[in-house]
C-alpha cells in the first residue's frame, strides 16, 4: 500500500449516538487534538451511529478548518443493518456494483470530501461476486473517489477471491493480546507475503471488558509492567501488537483526548523479548508451544 497512515488510527464508531454523542464543537476539538498528537487517520463505517456518524463527522470537518490533505479518511460499506432509517428488514450484506458505488458516494457526501483514502468491504458475504466488486472499485478509483481499496474481517481465502480481480491494500481484523489467533492461523503471514497492511480493531482486547481467568492473569502481569515501563496498561497492550513484524496499525476506539494522547506513547515503547512472550503466555494460560 502506497498510502501512509498514522501509526495509531482514531476509530469513530463511538463518537456519535452509539456512545459519546459528541456535539459538532466537540468533534472539531477532538479532530484537532488527534492531529496535534500525530493521529491523522480517522476510521469510519457507513453503519456507525445507525448511519448517522459519518454525516455528523462531516459537518464537523467542514467547519474545522482542517486541510483535507493533512488527514486520511477510511470508510466501510456492505452491511445493510436494521438499525437507523433504512427500511432493511433483515441484516444482510450487499456487494453489488451499484451498491458499492452508491455507498461510497454517499459516504463522500456525508463526510463532505471528494475522496476516501481507503474504502473497505466491511464483512465478507457468501454471495460476493469478485468481478462486480472489481468493476465498482476500478470505477471509483478512476474517478478519483477512492485512493485505495481493502477488506475487513476477511479470511485469507476470501481475500484471495477478491485479489483475483483487484488489488487489496489492507485488511482490518480483530487482533489483540486476548484475540491473537490471526498470528497463528496464517493471517499475518499471508498479509506480510502479499503486501497487505493489517489494521487491528479492538486492539486493547477484552482485558478491561471481561472478568475472566484470562483477563485476571493479564491484569496481574500488567501491574508489574506498568511499573517497569512507566506506561499505562493500554499503552503496553498497544505496544504488544505493534511489535509484531507484520506492521499492524491499531484502530483505537477511545473517545478521550487524554487517553488518545497517552496511547501514542505506544509508538515509542519497545517491550523486552521475554516480556512480549510473557503477555502471550498469560493470555493463553500456558507456555508457548
């Protein structure tokens, strides 16, 4: 992928009605603060906020005075959700040529921009027609409406299906210290070999969301590492995934300016080798194979 993204990506899923419910002024402030921290890439999906968050972000962006060339915008399409104003009766996926083009153009209108830096297919569908997808992608690229194209939550074989017709620049998948399967099932190897940039959603994992034996083990270890590295637990967990040689970029879901600023410290933190493996060990609850 030729496009340069920031080392940490700001996920906007919770900026709108799904959680923070930011006003336009609050979104503008958060955008400016993100940029001041070095976070210049903003991750969207059309479904966020029940199809409302892109429009709210776009309104804020239009009033922000931010130069479009100074940021990168990612969006996803394909999920037809029963949430929001659309008359969808059954949640499903639509990857017809017409829908992909319409959805991308709709995101451009809502975000108040002329182009997306990356358009992703949000989740794979068993009814995907790679030729139709490729035709939509090539049309959007030729018209300058998207710079790069990628996928999200795709397996290697599903990615190969799309790659047989058009270039895939990145795959946004779940990856964290508590969800490390992609580094064992060949996903990270596959992306490295094929020049596909891995983006990781939920990069902190379930350490602070679930009270399980796994999370309890990790919390105990992180107490030790917080003191050793003089860094917060979330920074250590981000540093853990960023240390993987695949060059994973975390998509953080935080809405807190202080936390976002703090999380950028992960870009400067190098865990000692045994400490990196200690985190994996505690997550598995067993010695590494």
